[in-house]
C-alpha cells in the first residue's frame, strides 16, 4: 500500500514540557509515554498503546478495568474523570496508597 506510513503504536512528538523516560505527556489530544528523556520543545518518541506503569494519585484504589484519566496539571493518572483526558483502563488492581499503577493505554484521541 502506497499510503501506509507506520503502525502508529508510537509517534515522534514535540514534548510540551520536560518528560522523563517512562513519564506521561499530553501533546494536544495525544497522550503518550516517553521512551526516553525529552526536554520541553524537543522531539521524542512517545508510546501510545500497550500496558505501562505510571505514577498515579496515591490515595486512589483501582480495580482492573476501571477507566483512567491523565491529570495534566499534577502529571498523574487518576480515576476521577472531571476535565481530565481519558487515557485507558487499569490493567491490574492498585491499592490505596500506592504510587504507581498499570494502565492499558487506549491510544485514542478524545477531546
């Protein structure tokens, strides 16, 4: 196929802020996890799909399958929808308190 470019599981994007390797970032309506350290304004590769471990709101407990959102102000994953961007579902239970959780990224772009 002449129009195929790539599988799209990861994209090279301009970081909107400094992102450490394994950290999440919201680039417009795209959420991804940095594959390496990326400085603000620099290009980096961000994983859009798969299961990743990310920093979460410590005081929340999750069950597998609960919808998860990105709090771009706190740079944490939360189960509170509010005005946050839907990024996926819990791939495993997470206890309260805990600093990280497993997220199955949805790879979609929702405003």
